[in-house]
């Protein structure tokens, strides 16, 4: 067996929409061995040759269990298990199909053991689903047996709390902690009612229930989420409360970082600045160390550089200075408007740099992608794509340049932060990216070139938006800047629409201005171009039917 994984949500939520942890955290050895033996019996009796995924429902208070389903193929869970363990299930299954046996297929990570060795994990992996409710604001958020997630993120840490905090900030949905969805206005009675609701915000509701003094037993009775996980959420809530007291001592800072609280969150909770937290952290040597995913809990030496960060412990990254280094930023979780096409580009970009003699380093957090296969780049960092997480990698690796144009809006948003770190942006410069994204700068360029455009303006408030909309005449297009795939884009036909949309857009846009344009009815054409700084090639012109 390769990997046992546990859904934090009880049976009734599709596994693709559930928070998943690996290895299982709440099973005793007897339960683990019982299910492992059952899985081996199933795969033997079905005479399956290759990969197989077995899903169980286990009674929480007895040893009674039943099989939910068997997938006699590589599944979404197989991809997650592969990334969680470093064991390439699909690759091994393909070799088995060619007639090889497990003890003839070398372990790709250790290079000294064989695929017949079962992986051992000395770390904790958390998967969070990427649900589309930031795009479909009015959609029903309830989670059932029908999958709603468009993608997922995975994080690795040496403790569950740290892995959960990493996964939360990897979602790119303007959430960074268990405070991000605010249920503080609910009294105890309404909070208990909210706990009954099975949706994507449930762990945030549990956190608020803990703050309000609702007992473990009551939370468990309503949610059926194991007390072990509730206890871990309690640990995170307690750390929030310690930080809110404002006395940021070195031991408190060290423990907060062990739990993967980012600097800006520590600053916000403790009433100081992010710079002050960062200086205090660096002055006391509180920096992340990078450990290797090796499939064997360090029993054998691993040769594949597949890393995750922890606070505390020794750095396992080998120094390499022989070649020039390039940092390739991935596109994070799959969502509407930013999908697997960006991963395709990231992988081909990595291969192109490799052919030119560069050492390639990929940073990404999506287990469903090819870029997070451990043999695509010279080094893989499975980390959140945030300025702080990327800066720690930059400080360690000191890349000669970074590529941001193949990671969708996720990578583009890190351009300014990379420039501040002193990392040259390869390809289109940060200034030119800004000129395309910033409405006022872009308008100046269009004016200079004599190119027509829809009339419009940039605003920050609902009142400003209504004023511009009335000057232009309804209908108008209202949307945030620096987003992809039409996220937050709305057509307003009156002032009442502006009032409704601005609040939604502000949650997405945050510090960036909101664009209000005259809505045009007409044919849409797309032109794709490639430029080397002098010559321009247009490989295709597309018309929208």
C-alpha cells in the first residue's frame, strides 16, 4: 500500500470537496492494519494489475467498516498520494503493464531501493479543495456527494497545524488564517445552527465556536469531525489569542512560526508591523529549513530534490552554484479562468531553460500538475506562492532570474515582491507588466498610439462608481484590476447593481482600483503575439462565435 489518507469531513462530503490529511491521524494501529489488509484482499481478489484506490467508511466508535468504492485505475486521490509520498504511482503502474514486477522497478527518489518498499512519511500533508464561490458569489455553498471543487492545494509540514495554515494561504481566496471568515457577530445559538451547515467555511465556524466557549463534545456531536482535529484547531485559536495580547516574545514568535503563521498575520494580531516581525525573526535566527520528501523517513539517502519548509530542524538542501539558476513560479490551484494550460507553459518553460544549461527551480502547491512532479525541474519546492514563502526560497537559492509570465495571475502578482528582493524578472519587465495591468498607464499608451477603447474610469468606492457609470450611461462593465478569467466581473444596468457589486469586488481587488467601462455589444476578437523586443510574430487571430 502506498498511502493512507483521511478525510477530515465525515462521509457525505465528496472526497474532492473534503479536507484530506495524510497519513491518517486518528486511526489506531489495529484500525490501520484492518483496512490495509482489507485493501490488499480486494486488489488480490479483483486481480488488479497496476494502481487501485479503495475508499472506506469507518464507524467512529467501533471497528465496523464498509467499502464505499474501488477505483481500479489512477484517480485524483492517486495523484494526491503520489505527491504526498513521492511515489510515482502512474509511472510504476505503466511499467507493471509492460511486464515489470515491483522489485524490478527502482525507487526514483532514493535510486537505491525498489518500488516494492512501502513509503513511510515523517511529515504531515494537508489537501484543501479550491471551490469556486469567490467567482459564483450567489451559488449554494453546501457540500454534498456531488463534487463542486475546481482544483486543490497541498501543503507539507512537520505538524498538522502548520500544514493547515500553509494550505489555507495557498488557496488564493483572500484567506490566511482561521480568522478570515468572520462569524464573530453570531451568538451561541446561531453559531450552533451554523455548525449544522456543511460548507467550505466549516473549519472557520468551528474556530469561532471554540472562541465562544462551545465544548469539544458539542462541536463533535454536530459536525462529526474527530476531536483530534478539533484539538488542533483549538491550538491555532489559542495562538491567535496569545498574539492578540500584544506581548510578542521570542518563544511566542518561534511557536507561531512553527505553526506557520505568516509575518503579516503575526503583525496584524500583535499590533506591530510586518517589517518589525521580520527583523525580530531574522535577528533570532527564526528562519525556515527545507526538508526532503524521500519516501523512507530518512532511512535511506535520497537523491531527488523535492522540498518542503519547516521551522526548526536542519536544512537538507544541497548547495549548487555550478550553473546559473532560474526560478519558475507555478500557477497554484486550478480555478475557473486559470487552469492546466498555465502548468503546460510552466513545464515547457522549465525544459527550455534546462536545454540552455540553467539549473531550474519550480515553486508550486498544486498536486494535480505536471510541474509538481519531482523529476521536471532540478529542484521542486512544494510551498505556498506568497511573497514571504517565495522570499525564503530566494534567500536560500539566490536565483539569477525569475519567470512569472507562465504562472497566470498568481505569478504576475509576485512580480513587485520579486523586484524588491532583487531578483531580475526574465522576459517582460515588471514595469511593462504594470503598464498593461494599470488602467491609467494603459490608457496613456492607447492614447499615444491612437487606439480606440471603451470609455471608462477607475474608482475605489461605490459613490465614485455610480458617478462614472451615470456619466458613461448604463449598461456598464464593473470589474477589479489584476484578475484573470472574468473573476468579479459584473454587468451593471443601474445604481442598485453598483451597490451590490462593489462590496463583492472589493473582497477580490483589495488594494487595487475598480474599473468601470461602457458595456459594448459586438464581436470579440483575440490576437496572440510573440515579441523578442524588436520583431513581432502573430501566430493566430481568433474570433469568438
